[in-house]
């Protein structure tokens, strides 16, 4: 999460967390989903990337999802949801651009956003190549 006290951080893009649900699930007809709506079905927690944020969301809301699966790979999470075996929460920027008709995503209510950025020990000591990369990343996501 940005900012981090022990690092110099540069925000690059804002991302949001989305509920990931099988296309055939009853919740697929909803425009937005609350966390409590995701606690009744089996849940797959992707342990890479946003796992800490997702876990803190449920804890902060006093909710406990029915975590039946844990995955270290996003593709495994997507396939588990696509098969209809579980629901999940994933970062929007992590989703493949090509749509899979077996699952759909919905924004959370309230919306949950996160800053994605670049962290370094000391920006003043960053190499010219590192600074050029930061500028390139910021330009790329401003589009």
C-alpha cells in the first residue's frame, strides 16, 4: 500500500478491487456487490498481490468469507470461479483483457481502490535508467 515510510514511493495508477463471480451465479444480475454478499458461497483467496488488502477488508467489516480455496496464481483463481466453484475478489488491473464468458466481475459497494506505484530505497540515489522507467510508467498509465 502506498505510501510506505521505509521507501520513497511514486504513485503510477489507481486500481480498484472487483468481485469475481461465475456468470451463472444469482449475484451476476447485481450491478454492485457488498462484502457480506460474498460470504455465503465458497471463496477463493488469491494469496499473491492483493491478498492482504482483501483479508483486511473482510476483517475490518467484521465478516468472514467461506475460504475454501487458496491460490498463488491468478489464472487458478479465474478458473476456479469460471467453473462455478467459488467467488473471489481481484484487482481490476490483474484481469485479462480478453473476456471469459464463464465469469463476470462487479464493483464492490462501497468501492475499494488502491494505489499502484513504484518503490525504491532512496529516489535521490536512483539511476537515470530507474528514473526514466518511472517517467515511462507514469506516462503509460495517464492515457
